[in-house]
C-alpha cells in the first residue's frame, strides 16, 4: 500500500468509531434536533432557492468513468390514448403521459455517499471494499443510510466574488485562509452541524463557455481544508464545481475525497447551482440560511441526485 500525505491526514482526522462501530451516517451525526431548531433563525424572508442544475442531455458529462448525461425517454404519451391505433383505450377521454430516466447517479447535482470513495481496501468506519458488489451495490454505508439527510444551517462562502471575477481560474486552490477571509467578509462563522457551501463560479463558467475541459482542471478546496472542517464539526460540504476539491491534485487522484468521505465520513455535494443564492445573499448581506439536502432512497446506492433547497 503506497503511502501518501493524505493518508496520514486521514488517520489524524478519522471519525471511525466516534459514533459507534456500526455507524453509517458519519458527520451527519452532528445534525441534531437542537441544531435544526437553531437553524430556523436563519430564515428571515421565507424566500426559497433551489440549487440544482437541469437533469438533461445538455449536462457536463463526457463519458469519463462511464458517466453520461441523463437520457429522458417517454414511455406513454397522449397519442397512445387518442390515436386510432393507440395502445390504450379510455372511453372517458382520459390522456396519460409516462416517462423514465436513465442516468449515472453522479452525473448532475448530487451527493457522494460513504461508499463512493475509499482506499487501502476500506470505506468509512472500516467497511471493507468488497461490501460493494455488482449485484447488490453497497451492503453498508449505502446512500439510503444517510436519510433523512441534511437539514439545518447552511452558510455560503463566495470565494469567486472575493477574488473579483466571475469564476476562479482552473487549478486555483481554495485554502483555509480563503475560507476564513470569506467568513469575515460575510460576517459569519461556521460551527457544529452546519453545511459549508463554497462558490467557485466554475459552474457558471461551464454554463457560459461550454463544458469542454470542465472536468479536467478546476478550482476547488485544498486538501488542508479537511482539518479545518473537522475542527469546526461541519456536517457536510458542497460546491458548484465538478468534484469539490482542486484539480489536478498534488497528492493522489482525489485526496480530499479520500479524507472527507473515507476517514471523516462526510458527504460531498457536487455541481450545486449557487449563483442565484449568492446574488440574494449579496443583496442583503445575510449569508446563512436553512438548507435541506436529502438523497433518494436508493437501496445499495453509493451516490444520489439531489435537489437542495435553501430558505432565507
């Protein structure tokens, strides 16, 4: 087993056993009735902001890791009821539409579950890698074990705006100093049970200039941010880029994923649409809000599409 710097960090920040040997929720354990109730004070206007990108054929996927953009297919249309050769009969004039969608669970706005990334033969809390099988998916640490998901205080840190541009440059590493500078500018401090949302502007870049090269080099969180999130006892983190962390990485393929998911037990939110929320926060100077982010109840899933909602 090759030693990388992130593995040492992972050992130092490990939450294995913190909530019991059978725990499958990880840092969502920081979300309690107390933190949820306290988060309601962040609702000031009642305005709601849905934070997902469209689920459709025009998404950012290019086939890497067998990820394609969602394929939406109609299975029943009104024509099937009304045409002379229609498949169904409805004498009262009823018409019906049915459809289905085929998509990688990680192809759009999504949550990474705790069997999405591991290393050295193990996932969070010592779950062995062979707990994920072709037929059954994840026998432990599956995405449905995270339900009811996150509900509580979210805080948006707009690092792109602090840098004075529409988006950060590809490969720009967002450091702890950047996060604390953004906290100070926003007049907030993240703490136990909170969700950190970081705007890099990278999603805006993809929507503005196209997706070419979007997956290969991107701004994102530096691996040093793991210790900061651990110390603050955050429940989850989400960004508007493809993979939360800066790419390319200097220490393995996705070292921050490895530490956050495998060692700390933290779900990651990826490709969240934060532009409209950022504009609202900027307008009135309030950067915290009530946030919900719940995965689909996918048995054995290792990730899930999500439609997060921020209520300000």
